[in-house]
C-alpha cells in the first residue's frame, strides 16, 4: 500500500510537469484616499489668475485706445545678472571660459535683445508705476500714472527723469494687461 501511494504521488507530480499550465491571475483593487497635498515648488504651465508675469524692455510707443485704456508696445530684452550675464558676455566676446570662472560684466548686469517681436499690452488708465527722478542722494522712485507715462514717452519733460526711459522698464502683467511699471536704473 505504501508503495502504491508513492507511485500515485510520483505519477501525479510527473503529470504536473509534463502537460499542465500555470495560470497567474492579477487582481486590481482600487482604494480612494483623501488628504491634503502641499506643493512647495511651482509647476511649469500657464499662470493662474493670481500670478503675474514680468517683462523687461524698452517702451516703443504708448497710444490711447479709448477713454480708459492705452496700448503699450514693448521691445523685450533680457536683463541678465550673475553667472548668466557673465557667460552671455563671454560668448558675445568669443571668449572661452568655464561658467563659474567667466569674468564679471561691467555694472554687474548685461542687457541683451529677447528677439525681434515687439509685444503689445493693455495699459489701463488706472495703472501706476515709478520712474527715476532727482532726489535725496542720487535719485528717487517717483510714482506716476499711465497718462503721465504716455506723456513722457511722447516727449513730455515733466517729471524730470535722471535718465531717459531707454534705460528700460519692468512691466508686471496679468495676462495681457499691465498692472504696474517701474523704470530700471542703469549706471
């Protein structure tokens, strides 16, 4: 009897090895977990309604669009500082240098064209910003309106600027609407 049991077990194992198949079944189980995720780094993509973009460049023109708005045309430029400015300047000069050992640029900044396409923004009449006027020390930031900025671009002499607007202007923009502006000082 013992021999018969061993023989049956041997034949059963031999049958498993010779003609049987192993089937694997995968079961997927979905579980919903609710929690709060805190994001610490901004993700690339379109700006939300609470975020504003900044553009730097030279104002080409400002024209009145209607009673409440102007159209501001900007020639965009890159205002570069630090390693970025140093490497770009070295490349302009045809100089080879390791990025972290490129010589520094004059006045710690470099302005380079940001393409040939001019950008048009809506400048609401209620928008305010700053220009550089003579003041205590070398200069002060003087708050002006969009209408005054348009007049300055058109050739007005007041307020008296310490340098022309060609020094560049920073625009803070919400989609296509300038929300503020600030003249850039360039020594």
